[in-house]
């Protein structure tokens, strides 16, 4: 048996070799991502369906796997519903906080770690993989 603080989430950290540029998948509209907030997105990466999170602060938009570096749990408390406190994204599982849009953990059990980023491109008002 392992304690929550000693779980190795590496089994849930996808190893991204590349995202084919020819297979650019639309994640969401830029306008759908609230300033200082997040939206959930889904994509097939290397043939595997993955849950993603798109974060925005002003003109900066970043995307990450929806996997907390602490214990590999999803960050949202319900699908697509994220918690925020004082401008920080809060993991619904154990309360780790992350900067927006950088995804750096500032407090909690995975302090100093970062959400796993996924490359994106902004085109014609939309967010795409790639
Ligand atoms: S899974 Fe524990 S803080 Fe996110």
C-alpha cells in the first residue's frame, strides 16, 4: 500500500514523441478560453485519446495534459469544471496550485513540478495541436 504523497505518477505521464503537424486537431476556439481560466479539450495523440487542459492569461495560451504531476489524477472536479483560487488553478484531488498559463505548481504535494505541456498553434481564432 502506498500513501498519497508517495505515489509515482510516472505511469500516467504520457511519453510524447511528436505530434504530427499534418494531423492538426482543433482543440477549441480561443474565445472559449476565459482570460485567467481554463477549458477542457480532447485529442488523439499518437493514436491514444487524451484529456487536455487549455489555459489562458491575456494573449498567452498554453495546453497541457489534464494530469496532475502529484498522483496522476485529473485536475477538474467534474469533466471540464476547474477550480481557481487567487488566479491559480487548483487540482481538485489534493489541492496543488498551478500558475496560469504556465502550469507550474506553486504549492501542494507536487510543488516545483509542472503540468506536462502539449504543443499548440493558434490559427484563425482557434487552438490546434501542433
Ligand atoms: S493529484 Fe494530488 S494534488 Fe493533484
